[in-house]
C-alpha cells in the first residue's frame, strides 16, 4: 500500500512530481486527497473507523470515505474511486463537490476536496482500510467536534467545522 504514487504539489496545488506515499508522509510534503460525506435519507452521516493497521490515524473515526489522489488522477475521479473501493457503492448520481481545504498540518499537508453524496447502504467495507462503520446524527457529530473528541481525526474535525460554516451560508 505504501508504494502507491501520489502527486506532490506546491503551495498553490500545482503539480511538482510523483513520489511514493510513504515518502510524502514522512517528509511532510504537500499532496492531494478527497473526503466524502455520505448521508442517508434520514440525514445521518456515515463515519468509518479507520483500521488499526493504518499508518496514520489508526482506530480513529473519519469521513465516510477518503483517500489520496493518485498520480495522474483528478479529485473527482478519486472521489468516485474511493467510494467504490472503501464502501462498495457507486454514488456518482448524488456526488457533489462542496469546498476545498488548504494543505495545513491539521490536514496532514493535504489539499482536501470535500464531496457530499447520498446513499442508504448497505455497504461492503474494505477490511484493509476500515474496522467499523456507523451512522451518526449531525447533532452528535457537531457536539463531538465542538468537544474536540480525540476519537475523531483532526482532518475530520477541521472538515466538519468548515462543512457547518458552508451549510449555514
């Protein structure tokens, strides 16, 4: 898994070179990722609990699906691929770009494009990536983020704060 090639980018999200994922993380280089917020018809958000075997944020709750943008791939294609790989569903009919987060230490030096979609399940969770998945009310998530819940990833907390501001606008 750590041998996947991802694009290293500059402060303006412009391509510099492709490097191995483990090098990019070890050196703290800017790169690209997507996070997908998957809601059901009841307005609940599906969160995944990252596998304990993950090298970053192991065992923490995170967005419904997420991943690095591979070398030569664009953000939207990555969002499509990640929902299929991690959740076993295609959400193209409801997948919508929301906003983009800058590459900061809180996001693991990732430029993050955030997408929203709708699906009620069932899901086929990718066992190498995800230990568990559950539906949560947006009220519960907001309370946990406000309380700086340490069982949530820092990227998810940053993303959720931005999502709430975005949806209130």
